C-alpha cells in the first residue's frame, strides 16, 4: 500500500471495472437520531442543572409569606456549558460526516485505489488516507454495517485498515473478491 499517488505509474492497474463514492451516501435514521441527541441532551442537561443549582434563596418574605430565589452566576454557566457542548459535539459529527462523504474507491482489473479513513475512533481523529493496492496484496475486503451509514467497506492490507463508506458496498466487495482469486 502506498500513500503516493505516483505509485500507479510503477504498475498498471488496468481498466476501471467499478467504483463508488461517499458523496452518494444516504444517512441512516440512526445518524439523525444521534445528531438530535447530541444537540438535545447537553442543552437539556444544562437547563436541568441550571434550575437545580443555579438559584440561591433570598430570604425575602412576600405578601403571602413566600421566599424568593435569585439566579446565581452558575445558572448562566450551566446553560452556557450545555449550549457550548452541544455546538462542539455537532461540529465534530458534521466534520466526521464530511470526511465520510469524501471517501471513494475505484476497482480496476489489477488493483484498487481510492481515499478512505481509519476504523473506530480513527474516523474522528485520523487523516484521510490515499491508497493504491494490487489485488495480490489485499488481505481481506468486507462490507460491514455501520451506525452512521448503512454499509461501509473495510480493506485490510499490509497491516493497514482502511474504511470506505459508500452505498454500493456489497457490489464493490463482491467485485474485489472475485478479482482477488
């Protein structure tokens, strides 16, 4: 595997057989539910904490003998923290979705090439990986079900694991595995 795009010049990949792109993705219902939860939960928690711990008794007796409460600085801290946390989580999710949207794979007669990400936490933190691999160097290629998208491809080669998210994952995996033999 090589991250050098010039690697293609050292051996011929042959004619293009099929390809897939993350730009054709349709986000799953779970993705939208997670997105909603990442917005609602921090803001709701901040609001709850602000109402529980953001007031102090005033000791003022009113006409009916009730005591008043005054907001403290913590009321605004809890509300602000919830909104800031929701904004941070939302930006992380949208950044990650944008990265998955940029993945692609091209299957040729003699090999594959494309752009992918790592698996698991590497999807959030790792960089985009350009790859160009001969069929003989592929250890395994499989289609997996995911939370973010319906399907993605996992390519294993020379100790590297690359994830490529695309809607036609099963078709691509079948084509690659047929070519490997």
